């Protein structure tokens, strides 16, 4: 009443005191100990209205009081329920007995022992103990206990013969445990005489038969074992007993490797690492190739499905950012896909993930990967789960390519019919090949499927519509740690070492026509141009016949880099080709040919003649009768090196206009010029 603003606290106390003394009559009430309860029903209507509005929040007071009391009881019950698992006490004797059987792992032993503890607690809680613990009814305890047991069962903390799914099953287990004890929780082990009779010798024979690479069935293993048992006096065992023994986890993983091989054993039993999601776009590109899985009509009218597709996927978004198409996995196909991925949005990856395919680990591709990324290495062999792209390719085929009637189906090992093509549809296509796309159209259909895939998001609403960011939007999201590339970066990125398989050192020889290379079945000639930028007389003069290692962008072969002993020597550019006949002349061809001929003459016989004459004059000036040896043009040695160096220095002074010319020097100057 005070809180509702009806009266003040002093007035209320004074009025109730005077009413009890018979001096006034105000409100009906009664007293319980020191508490005084004013009767709501005896109040004036205006007081009731104020209490209902201010105290009860416009809820009828009787309902308000009932709800408040219920909330208090529920809060108290929740507190009791939360403490219930602390009352479950595992019996050390149970753990010891279960461990002695040798049939369970330590984790399984503790799970069964805790299940027994819950069943004991269930049987101990009668009505009296339930009320003492704060439960209004014993069924309230049973409901709370079942919820806790169910939660622990999902986490593997308890283990029953069969998983529990309702309170009745838990109650049935508790009654059975009360009668049979721990035996009621053991699945056909403790009470199986055959199992108890398996000793070290029996076990060794069974393991040897199970691990045989001929893969005998359990029935055959039982027959062969029991034949030996008759001859050796061993106990005969049933198929069921042998199967239960061999399929124990600690034994099965041993014979499974021997029976099925390392690869199958690893897939079945090796622990899997749980990885966090890739944090940003371009942090990891996962790459791999597979059959396109699409039929098409070839130029000769035959139905084919021989196209091979190489994918580049961004592991953060799942987007397909690069792809290439060929007939098999080659280094060229891998390079084309990587180049397309870089060109997609002008970014390069931090890490590349791939398998040990021959194209991926070729020298050209590994060199390219080193240029492109900070980190790259192959995944563990025969471990598809370690590659993100395995999942993406499978989903792409089943969710996009599967929509095309020329889809041939997924992997031949797939077990679901939804992943396979309809045989009646394929029969119709064989009879009507004109319904199939031709080569160009199947390529266009595939590229359209990639675009559709990138527009998909990973989530759908209840009506089947895509929600959230698409794969492409996730890939395009800005991130400060991404590495962008420009036009020149992209050219240098794809500069890779190219090995000449026709030479022992893998190098290319510089000939009078320059360096000839065949790239993507097309011939190219490269020269190191003179200062004029067209011809290579100067470089050829010093390097004719020498072998160079080449680094080039095979997808954009505008130029290549020449190396010797790991050091860069020069940059060679694609050679200009002249017309073979006058009819094919283009503007400027005639003047270019004349200039080329003039340069040939300049650096041909006349050049050689002038150089030799210069040598003779220098020898005369030094008083030397003849050269002691030559090593190519302009390379010679003399008996008096000091005199030769002085004469050569004087000539250079005259060329620079720093001294008067003698008659001999005038001859040399004329020849030099």
C-alpha cells in the first residue's frame, strides 16, 4: 500500500495498531508472526486499481501473485538442477572391473562407470529424498536427471548398451542395473564364453588371417581358424565371437592397414586436423584439375567428353577465379589458369596449395609459383580432405554442371544416384547428337556456369533463395594485406625458366638469326638489339655461338631474359620479320631492309678488315714484328704490353680532340672512324 502511494508507512502502522485496539476500523487483515497481511479483497475499489496498475503492472492481482510464486519455485528448481551432476559419484571398483576386462579404452571405461553412477542415483531418489532435495515431485528429479544424462551422452561422457532417447528407457536401464549390476551395461563381452577363451595364441591367429591381403571374409576366417583349432587343441570360436573380437578399435586399426593398404588405412584412421577458416581473400589459392564431365559434339560428328579443366579457387570465398581447358594436365594448362586468376582482379596469392601432379611440380610451374606467392607446397599425397578445392569442384559439378543435360555424372565411385546422369537421357542424346553442344558452345556453357557459381552465396532462406554475400562479393571485399599487381608486374610474374630439351645443358645457342624458341607450337626468334633497337650486330659480334639459359613469359612472349651461370646477361626482344617477297612489303619494309644490309656490310668483311689493319698499325708503332696470338676480333696480346697500351691511349686522346695527330695516328683515326 505504501509502494502504491495509498498511505505512508507511519500512518499504516498507526492505523493497524488502532484497529487492533478497537479504536478505528480501516482494512481487513491478519497477522502471521511479525508479518501483517492486508486483505486485498477488503480494500476500496480505488485502492485496488492503484495496486493493480502500480504493483501488478495491469495484471489481475491473484494471477500476479500466482506467477510470482511460480517464478520463485522455478528459480529454486533451476539452482537444484544445476547442482545435480555434482551428486553423481563414480565407483572406483567399477573402473577397476571394467579395465580388467581389456575390452575398453580408458575413455570408454570412465563413460560406462559414470553411466552406472547415474543409474544408482536414479534408483536412490525416492519421494522422500526428492522433496528433501527441493523437488516438489520425484518426476521433477527424473526429468532433470534425464536431461543431464542426455547432454552427457551427446558429449561421450556416459555410455549405455544402447543410446537413450526418453525417460522410460533410462528408467528401464536403472531397474536392470539394480538387478544385474555392472553387467547390464556391458555389451556381450563379460557374459560371452567364446570371448573369454581368446588368449594370445588365438588372437595372433585371428589377426594374421584378418590382415591377409587376400581379404578373407569373417566366415572364411572362422572356418580356417576352427580347422586349425581342431588340429592344435585350441577352443573353437563362432563367427560372431571372432567378429566382435577383431572389430574392437584397438585391434581393427592394426589389421585394417595390413588388409587394405596404407592409403586406405590413413583415410579410415588417421586423425584429422581441424582448421580455422581462411581469414581473407588471396591468403590461399587452392588449385587442381579434373575432367570437365560434359559431353559435346566434335567436328567429325562424334560424341566426346575428353576435355580437361584446371581450376584456381580462392579458399576464403570459394570463388573460381581462374580456369583453363585442355585435353590433359600440362604445365601450359596450369600456367594459363594461374595467369587468368591473376588477371581476374589483379591480385596475387600469399600461398598456393596443390597436389603432386607432374605438371604442378614441373620446373616451369614451380618457378612460376615461386614468383607468384610467398609460400607454396604440395599437399600430402592421397589426402583429398587436405585440399579445399576438392570440395569446391565437387559442389560446382553437382550444383551447376549437373543442370546441363550433357552432364556425364560425377566420379565413378559416387554412391548417390543424384550425382549420376540419367541413363535414359544419355540414351536420347546418343540417338540425337544434334542436341549436344559443339566444341565452342560447350566451352561457353562451362564459362557461364563458372559465372553463375561465383554469384551464388553459401546460405539459403526457407524459400530456397540465396541470402548473404555471394562468393564473388566475398572475394572482392577490400583487405589491407592483399597484394595487387600492375601490367608490368604480371609480365614479370610469369617469367619462368624454359629448358631446351635438345641440348645437354638445357640452354639456347645464339646464332646469326638470334635465338629460336618454339612456344605453344609456334616459332619465335629473339635478338638483343643494338642501340637503334632493331638489329643485333653488336651483341652477336661478342656472343655468337654462346649458350644461354632463358626465362620467358610463355603466355606473353614479347621478350625473354638471357642468363649465364645464374647471372643476367641481357634482355632479348622478339625479332622483326622481313617480307619474303616484294608483294608482301609493308610501309617502311624497303628502308628497313636497306638499313639491315648496310649494317651487315658495316659489321661484316669490311669491319673485320679494318680491325686487322688496326692491329698491324699498332704492332708497327710498338716495334713488334707480329702478334703472338689472337682470340677473336679485338682480342690480342703483344710482346711489349706497355708500348701497346701507350699507343692505344694516345689514339683515344686524338679521337677526343685532346692532342695533335701524327701521320701514323691519322691512319689509325681514319680506320677507326
